[in-house]
C-alpha cells in the first residue's frame, strides 16, 4: 500500500511532535514560507512540518496524525 501525507501549513503550529513520532523519519521542521502566516496558537511561528524524506516510506501508521495538536496532518491511502 502507498500513502499520501498532507500537511496544512496554514494550521501547522511548528511544534515538531509529528517529526519526533514518525517511525520512518520522513517528517521534519523547516522554515515557514513568508506568505503563510502562523496560527495564533503556533508553538514556533517560524517553522512548519514538511515531508522531507522519501514519502513512499510512509507506512500509514498515523503516528503523526495522532500527536498533531492542530490536526494539520492527513494520511490518505492511494
């Protein structure tokens, strides 16, 4: 099975919980694009989560989804 990981940059708080909990280490934090303002609840307003590794390695375990405080991550089976 294959999965698509989508991160809503407009609601991502930049906390890094998803990256810390991803067992295949495909998520990390990066600089927030200048044209996307952080949410008021942002832990780190200058950062957002991104898929930085090989997205094909996603196992669909939902670890990132379950720890995201802003529900900014979705995983879809394709």
